[in-house]
């Protein structure tokens, strides 16, 4: 068996693992990264990037359709639009391919060795990697577990046939005529909206009292209104029971406890993801667990010296940018830097229509922490830029300490608002006060002025509302 020894070994080349490997390589550590799939992990191959590509394609098609139906901007018309979904998917695959090659190129640039195959731990310093070409043994001084997550399967709706996970949903040949989505969280609402725009009749079945339960009601309201306008049926407080009848209708129990059938061509199950903690020899290690996740400290060290866990496998939020930040950090720690993970400003962005952003504390979270706050909110109905974009649905809200005006959190909902998330995070990371935001000249006319106006509002001196 071929044997390799290195300083830094990463299992999994998703956002957590590939960033860890690149940074370690940059810092001069002799680094090996192992993955059984193409580099980039869930995010790049079957997650963030492909889903956003399809969401954008559906948006573009929907605009053409609105123009063709005389519902676009006054004065705009268009001929009947066409939609070849297979071509859209091929375009999306092209983007994924370019990024796969990009990550491979970055590995080469930082002198990281990529080993293709499935890794299995033998002990805390050694794995055996199995691939089509055989087995090799890799040992390392520092080992990083970055095995990511996978979709949760419902016992009553096992994946297969018409029951699909997000991975299959991203590679369909045509949008299903009737799509039932089980789980109205991130993926269900993002992809449900895209398929509705691409022509599917969509029903979302959500067990909680509201879709997107992670976000507060005010943020979700504009999304609910848009779903209604798109003809998406949203059933809250409802639970999927399985498939029923010859046609395989989706059987659900409604909020009122009644059984109902939803006729559908595909059932997209998006009820969350679970960390991948089995299948790679965890039993050979002595790790503590935190529920389904691997327990780590604030440096992402596990219970074993020299063994780290990062990304989705080590806990919420299961987001790519949190995974990347952890990856960079553990590489620097292995190179001798002093680092701890700071989770104060991890943005949560939902690419729905309109988009939602939340970073730091919401008013309710600040209250629960016993902090007195000043809250300012600026609605897009008062924004000239929002009017000129024909998107007045949404607002920006700033939450600050009442005593010293330190910004604790920012939440917003609106078209294209994801791009403002950086400004929100920077304000919190830099320890900005309301006066800093209010005193910063924001370009006119932009949606970003709403951030300044919300701060002015919290100071009791809003100018435009
Ligand atoms: P993963 O990306 O899951 O990577 C883990 C890697 O480990 C995989 O490549 C896997 O093949 C490999 N692996 C596992 N076991 C082994 C083994 N034994 N041997 C070798 N290799 C192994 N997050 C966002 O922040 N923004 C978004 O817009 C967003 N959209 C999403 C949309 C969808 C449809 C989905 C499913 C997820 C989305 N996410 C998004 C979440 C994001 O994809 C994850 O948080 C992120 O990929 C986690 O990175 P990771 O490196 O921890 O794990
Ligand atoms: P999720 O946790 O966002 O949502 C799952 C939803 O399913 C919840 O609303 C839950 O109440 C509901 N649910 C659970 N069991 C149910 C049942 N039996 N019947 C009906 N509803 C049920 O999970 P997801 O949408 O699968 O996404 C997984 C993770 O991927 C997210 O938590 C997030 O970390 C990540 N992600 C992020 C983004 C982004 O950042 N924009 C996009 C997609 C995915």
C-alpha cells in the first residue's frame, strides 16, 4: 500500500476543508486534502452555487413572462418567452465545472496535494483512502474532519422515484408540472420560488406555524406575500405522512388534524440536513458529541489533541461562509497563530423573493439577553431607489444598545438585499455605533441609504420617513 506522511491532513474538500487546505498550503504546511467527490463539496456542486444559478435563471424567465403578459414596467412588451430547462441546467453545470477547476487550481497554487477517494480513520493520526486505483495510507501531525452534511430523509418519504432531495432538484430535465415541497425552510422556499417562476404549480408543506421559522415574522411577511402572488400554496402546521393512492399523491395531516392529498409529479423533501458523522471510522477516534454534531472548542479542536472538526459537521449554522471562516482559522492555528472563532457576526441570507438578511441580534434576542435597545426601521416604500426598481416590499432594521448606541444586529428584507449583508456585518465587526452609520455619507440613490436612515430612525431623527 502506498504511504504518505504530511503535516496537515483535511478530510473533505467542501468550503470548510478546501479553505483550510489552501490556507495551510499558503502558510507552508505540507498539506493533503482528501475527497471522494469533485472539490467544492455540497456548496459548490449541489448547494449554494447551483441553486443560486437556477434561482437567477427562473427570475430572468419570469421577467420575460411578465413582459409577454403585459405585467412588466409600463411601456415594456415582449414576445412569448421560451424555456429550455435542460439548457439552463447545462449552463448551471458549466458554472459548477469552472469552479471545480478553480478549486483544483488553487490547490496547485498553494502546493496542496488532492487525493481522490474515500477516507477512513485507522487512528487519530492516520487514514486509509480507498479509490478505484486502490488504497493508500496517509498519516499527519494535524488532522481536520470536514465531512459536511447530507439531506435528512423522512421515514415516510424515502428518497427515490418521485421523492427527491435538493441534489436531484438541481438537475431535473424539466420543471415538474406539480411540485410538492415538504419543509418550508431555506431550501424549500428558495427552490420552491424558483420552480414556481419556471412554471411549476408549487405547494409548500411546513410543519411549523410559519415558513422560514429561523427568521422573525416581520421579515417573512413580504416573502409570504410574494409566494401568494406567484400562486404558491403554503400549508403551515401541516405534516407529510407519505405517498398515497395509485398516483402517489402526497398525503398530509393538516393543522386541523385532517388528512389531505396533494396531487403532484415530484415531492421535494427539504426538512433539514444532518452532519456526516458515520462512514469514516469515527469509532476509531475518541470524540465527544454535541447532539448530532462533533463537539469542538472555540478553536474547533475536538476532544483529541491534533484533531479538529470544521464546517457543517461541527454545528450550526450550517452555512458555507461559517465553514470557510473555520477552515481558515484551523490552518492558521496549525501554523502556530493564536486564533479563536468569533461568531458575533455570521450573516444568514435567504435567497428568496425578496431576499432576507439577518446578522447579529434581533430585537427579540436582545430583549431575551436583557439588553435595552434602540431600534430603527426604514421601509422601502420611502426609498426612491426601491421605487425606481419597482420593488418597494421590504425594510432595513437596525438594533443598537440604548445606552451607548453600539450596533448589535441588522435585519433586512428586500430585492437584492443580500449584497448589503457585508455592510451590516462590517458595522458589527468594527464596533460601529448608530452615530457612525448616521454620519457615513451613503450614495444616492441606493438601497444602502436605508441602512443609514434606519440608524437615523433609531436616533430619533430619521430624515426621509
Ligand atoms: P460539505 O460542503 O458538505 O463538504 C463535505 C465534503 O466532504 C464533501 O465534498 C464530501 O464528498 C466529503 N467527504 C465526506 N466524507 C468523506 C470521506 N469519508 N472521505 C472523503 N471525502 C469525504 N450555505 C450558504 O452559506 N449559502 C447558501 O446559499 C447555501 N445554499 C445551499 C443550497 C443547498 C441546496 C444546499 C444543500 C446547501 C446550501 N448551503 C448554503 C449550505 C452549504 O452548502 C454548507 O453549509 C456547506 O457546503 C458546508 O461546507 P462543509 O465543507 O462543512 O461540507
Ligand atoms: P431548514 O432547517 O432550513 O428547513 C427545514 C424546514 O423543514 C423547517 O422549516 C422545518 O420546520 C420543516 N420540517 C421539518 N420536518 C418537517 C416535516 N416532517 N414536514 C414538514 N416540514 C418539516 O433545512 P433545509 O431547507 O433542508 O436546509 C438545510 C440547511 O442548508 C439550512 O439549515 C442551511 O443551514 C443550509 N442552507 C442555507 C441556505 C442559505 O444560506 N441561503 C440555502 C439553503 C440551505
